[in-house]
C-alpha cells in the first residue's frame, strides 16, 4: 500500500498492503478453488455414496454457472449500497458456511443448491475487489496485486490436490469439505478484523455518476462509454475463448491425439504450477509497461498455444502449449480488473467490473456450447482451437485500441483514508 500515513509509518502501510493481498488471494482460492473445482475432483466418490448419475453432474455444474451470473449482478448491485468490504466478507462467510454444510446432507438436491450458491460466491466476492484494491493498494502496485489475486484459484486447486488423496483413500470425502470449510472460516475471521482495522468497512456511499441516484442499474447509463464497452467485449471474448480452451483440452489430447491419461494429467499439472506464479509476474509487468501491453502479451500466448495444438501437437509442443496457456490464462483475469481499478473508482468501478463478470460468464457459456456443436458436427477438436486462435487476434486488437489506463476517464474523488488515518490515494 503506497500511501502517506498520519499515525503509522510507511512500513506498517506496506505490511497492511501485503496482508490485504494475501487475504484477497485466499478469498479467490476458497471461492473458486474450493467452491468451483473441489466438487469435480470428488465426483466419483460422491456419486458412489449418494447415488446420482452424470446427468445430475451436468445439471449441477450448469447451475453453478447460473449462480455465478446471478451473484455477479447481485454483488454489483449491493456493493454501492452497503459497501464493497461488507460484500466481500459476507461472500466469503457464505462460502465457508456452504462448504461446511455440504457434507452434512445426503440429499443431492441440497448438495446442488449449496454448490449453486458456492458458484455464486465466486462472483460476488470478486466483483468488489476492484474497489477494495483501489482503496487499499497504491496505483503503481495494483497490477501485480490483482495479478496475484487472480492466481488464487491455482492455490485452491493445489490445496485440493493435497487433501483429496488423504481423505478419499479412507472413503471420507466429507472430511475434505469440512477441512476447507473450517479453513475458510478462519480466513474470514482474520479478514473481518483486518478490514475493520483498516477502515474498509466504512461505506462512503460514493455515487455511481448517474441521475436518479446510485446503485447497479441506475449507474448503467453513466458507464456506457467507449472504453467500458471495449472492456466488456474483451471479457466476453475471454470467456468465449479461454474457458473452452481448457474444457476441451483433455478430450482433444486423449480422444483425438491418443495421448495417455497420465500425459494429459501432466499437461494440467504444468498449467496449474505455472499458474501459481504467472498472475503475479505478468501483473508486475503490467505495472511497468502498462496493462494494455500486458494484455497484448497474454493474447499472443493464447494464439501461440492454440496454433501449436492445431499445427504441431506433439508431446513436447503440447506441454509447451500448456505453459503458454497458463502464462496467459491466470493473468488475464487480473489484468482486466487492474485496468478498471486504474481507470475508474469506487461504485463506478464496481458497476463496470460487475457487468464484466456477467459478460465473462455469458461468453463462457456461449463458447462452450458453440464449440461443443462444432466438435460434434466436424468430428474433430481442431476447429475449436482454430477459432480460439482467431479470437485471440481480435482480443489483441481490442487491447491495443484501449485508451491508456487512467486516461480513459478522469475522476475527481478525494483520496480516501483508513480508520487509522492512512491516506489511500487511488491516483498515486
């Protein structure tokens, strides 16, 4: 946190910034890593115990995506009214409660409802983070912070990979849920105290510039400016291309290219490992070179990864494609909020990023469906990656035409202060 302090020194401010970064990363690890991806790792064990089929699995995962879209809108509507800090902490607490409640039931309907809510908390916890980072992190550090936060999913998935074998070997799939739920509760308690100490629960009721008052829908007209529309187009195409890239990767490697299960798992292991560091590294790069150039770099990586899978999908190059995809995929979801955090502030930023999460989810749903149809009609996965490569070119062009972050929309809001008197200058 690069701010001037009245009662505390720069060292304590930096420590507070580090703590906020760790907590936000933990939130993403819990809501995405546990809430979204733990179920997929435990499906065989839960099916054997609760007795549901793969059709139910498909319905549950679809419901989770719908929950994500609904909570993205809800989070963006609530944050300007009650405060971003309250929405973030409330979302993580709700996530922890669902994680603990899920293993207590044998009803697949209740499990489905809880997983839908968990999918929703992944969106509602992320939407106000732009506001939190704008208040608590200095301008020149926001790219690396949001880059690291966007990699939180990797850390959650890594924890899953450690816990699942320990519990499942004894047939105790419920123990995994209890463990991650308890850990999430602990993080929630620490974060609640930290947010209170730093004044992040203080709701300034900063209005979304709009006639007729603040709020999510009231502010939509005011944020419909060219750079915002480009951001929404980028997030839609991000979901349209990158989410299907990973969803169809294993079927392509195993079913069409004939690689083994072990090799496909190795590729995914490489993606996960690289993803644990890629967000921070590319985020740091964005603070040095600008978010637009960092975005351009990620789309070049997506294009190269897709091209490899189309032109020369050998074992060695397929691993290389996995590395390139990981270098791009995790940072992308930190670079977009970093751009918003450096260009808009407060409630306006929350509205913009809230809609961006919706367009991301819609893009993912459309892309997965369209590319599934393409694979069925053509009998090959190759055309999926041809289309993803073409989409990466479009995204690269959009990233180039974006205005320089911070210059697209001037804000006149005064610097905010924490409860201890620290100025949190968003324009630093």
